[in-house]
């Protein structure tokens, strides 16, 4: 579904990603792992258009391109969450999730301004979808709370909710479990698996918790210093000597 | 001192109408602030630039309607230029950096306006009479009755207030209820997150700056015909500040109420308290009021609560 071919990304003379290729198949959970500074987040940023790589191409749903604007990516069904939560802090949980529906709203501005006719039906329909996601992620209790006031773990969950509200084809998750306790991590794993199985969302996941990565993923790609080190099933990757040396860190 | 009721009401109404004009200017600031979280220092220069362009076009012999349409177009073009040249390279930067950029825009517009249209003071006549209208007069009352001559209100001020009211209502509906309104709040909160849910920043910014430009045009015409189109018009920025602090930077209704309070407050204070302390308090009264509000409600009377986790 998505194929990255020979991507290179430089900031000035710093090479963030060097000639990396991999693919993501429809319906799978694809993890990207590697030490800090390996270029994982940069890779996601290339995929959803925040960064424009200097070399290489990205094919998504049969269309090949190098650069895409983030809002185009969103329109074509790529949603994401961020390493450091990026929510609209002044808005309530529900409003945050509703922003995820924005691209799907169709009625004209006048009707919206007056909350009239087709708009009223549309608004109700979107609200229903949001409520379904709220139920799905078990955040009913914080529906009206401004997200700036929520603890970190819940903010990450709201961020996931907003991304799911876009009904994405491809969901990019950047360390969705960073800074969570065991219980919160278990919940998050369950949500990711449910989203993948029940909603059929394809997921690209960056995560440092190896237990989680090996359990959840169908396939794993390993980056180090911006280059691809290994690519394969969790079992293959964790047996790879290069990966063990660079990242998994067995005694030398 | 004249302490009768009609006189008090007259001063109050005069103040409120001036307040509406303040609110008009403040509105431009609120729009940009809501959409990008930056205080647009250049708004005053935009007011001046719009008024200058309008008068300049009139002098070239276009009719009033054509001049208005053309100036509106110029303001939209300006919005596009600002987005291209200034905002786009600064995506995801700190608000303070964007603020500095708007100071730059202020001086560029100020200089460009002078270059284009000259630096003379120009009169602007909108064709609205400014003669006083009399309400509630009782001509057959005996001499000495405070109501004999009723309450006089400036016709021009009244017209300006009506125009402002219509403008505000339209804007409030547009920004509170439409999806663009929600998109705006999203952009103001977090650029990256807004992009990731599919909001195109360039489009939003052009829309907002265009609307701010149109508001600047209307307030430029109103103030220009009152004070003459001249370069001190840009300093109206300074009068908008207390209005914004009172009403809150993020609230359209707040800008209106803030404007009304400042307008009425400074007129009443000047007329009724001024003589007791030697007068001339109109100039600083608004700032003192704003400072008091800052102490009690830093987000202003209607602003969004400032939430921060510690």
C-alpha cells in the first residue's frame, strides 16, 4: 500500500535519513525501531509531508511522489499522532476529536453558520461517529474536559481518538506509549490491536518498548544513524546480529 | 458642572459610539490572534494603508463603490503576500518570532503607503452627515427643564456603529459556527496538529488576513473620515490594546464589550471625574482600566481560560 524507495533527508549537512527503502502492506502493523536519533520520526514526517526528502520517492495507494503537503496527506487518509502530544489544548476532548472529522464535513458555510437543514443532520452524524470512538477508547468521562488539564496518558489517548476520527487508511503512531505505566501501556496496546483488527486500519508504529513491538507487529524495520539495518518479522529481526549490536544491546 | 440625567445619557451614548469604533479596530487584532496566536502589530498599519488606498483611488477619479471594491481586493492581495513572504517560512515558530515579523510588516506597510500615496493629510468624506440628531426632546417644557433639548447624538457615529454591528454579527457567526471557525482555533493552538488533521495552513492564513484586512478597511474609513487620513491613524493600535486586554484576545464579543467599556468609561471619566483631578484623564483612563483587569482576570473578561499543567 505504501512503498518508500531510496529516501534521503538532509538538514544542512546533517544526514537524517540515507537511502532507506521499505514498504507497508495493507492491514498490517509495521513497526519502525532504532536508537534515539536513528531517523524514525523523520521517516514518519516524510511520509505525511512535514519533511520533504531530497532524494527518493514514496508511493501511496498507487501514486508516486516525493513531496506532499501535510493537509493533502491527511485528505488522502494518512493520520498520525506525535511523540510530544500535539493536541488543541484549549479545546475539550470532544472538540479535539471533532477536528478529526473536519475533512469529512460537506455542507456549505452559510448552513453551518445558521446550524440549519443539511448541516444539522451532518453535525449530528459526525457527533455520533465521535461518540463511537469515545466509547471505543473508553474516554467517556473526560468528554467535556479541556485536554490541557488531562494527565499525559489520557492526552495520548485523545490524540489517538482524533486520529481515528479521520477514519484513516494509514495511521502513523509516534511512540504512543512513551511515559506510560504498565497498565496504561496494556490499554494502549489493546486499542492499537482493536483499531487494526476491527477497523482494518493499517498502522505504522514507532515504539521503544521491545516487548510491545515484538508482540504487536507483523513486520519490523530497524533504522540506525539514518540507515536501514534490518527488515523482517519480529523473530527475524531480534535474531539479527547487527540489530543486537546496534540496538537491542546484548553484552559485547 | 451639569449633572442632569440627559447630559449623563448624552455623554454615555457618545462614549459607547466611540467605543464601537474602538471595537472595530480591536476586532482585526482578535481575528489574527485567534487564528495564529500572534498579536498582529501591523493591524494599525493595515487600517492606515486601507484608508490611504481608498482615498488615493478616489483622487484618481474612481467612484466610491469602485474604490471600495478595489481597496478590498488590495487587502486580499496583501493577505496573500503576507502569507507567502512572511508566514510560510515561519511555520511552527514561536509566537514571539511571528510577533516580531508583524512589527516588520508594520514598518513596511507604513513606508510603502507613504511611497505610494504621499504623506499629506487627506480629508475623507463618506457622504454621511455628522449633524446631531435629537431624541426625546420636549420643546414645550419650560426653560431650565433638563429634557427641554433632549439628547443629541451624532448621526455619523450612529451610522458607523450600525455598520460595525452588522459586521460583527456576520463575523461571529462565521467564526463560531462554521468548520472554518473550528479550523481557526485548531491552527491557533498547534500548527503541526492542525496540519495532521488535514487543515491547510496557507489557506487558513490567507482567509484570516483577508478578513482582518477587510475589517481594517472598514475601520480605516470610519476613523479616517473622523480624524482625516493621516499617518497617526496607525497609532490606533495603541488604543486597541486596552480594549483587547479588557475583552480578551480570543473573543469577538469580548472585543465589542471591551470597546464599549473603554469608550464609555473614558468619556464619562473625563467629563465627570476629570474636573476633580485637573482633567485630561481621557488619554490614560483606558490603560488604567486594562491594568486593573490584568490583575484580576489575566485572560480578559471573555477570553479563553489559560490552562497550564504543572
